[in-house]
């Protein structure tokens, strides 16, 4: 019973981590499109580019560690 509940908690946390990865990816895509196609001043464009790069980096960082922890638990 306890092992089953722990397994359910682990799968829910993995789903949440996977969703948060894609949220970072979506933020990066939106910021990139706004940077390229938006009608913004230069200062705002620099901030958008910064957020796009950071979000993309966080996507890959979180994905790497999620896969690493999944492989370790198998």
C-alpha cells in the first residue's frame, strides 16, 4: 500500500516536471516570436531575447536532470 502511494506520488511529480519543461519552452517560443515580429523598442527587444535564451536553457537543464533521475530510478 505504501509503495503504491509512493509510486503514484513519483509519477505525478514526473508529470509536473515534464509540464514545467514545456512551459519554459513555450515561454521561449513566445519571447522569440515577439522579439522577431514584435513592434518594440530596442530596450524591450533585448529583454525579450534575454528571457528567450534563459527559458530555452532552463528547458534543456530541467529535461537533462529529469531524464537523468528517471534512468537512475530504473
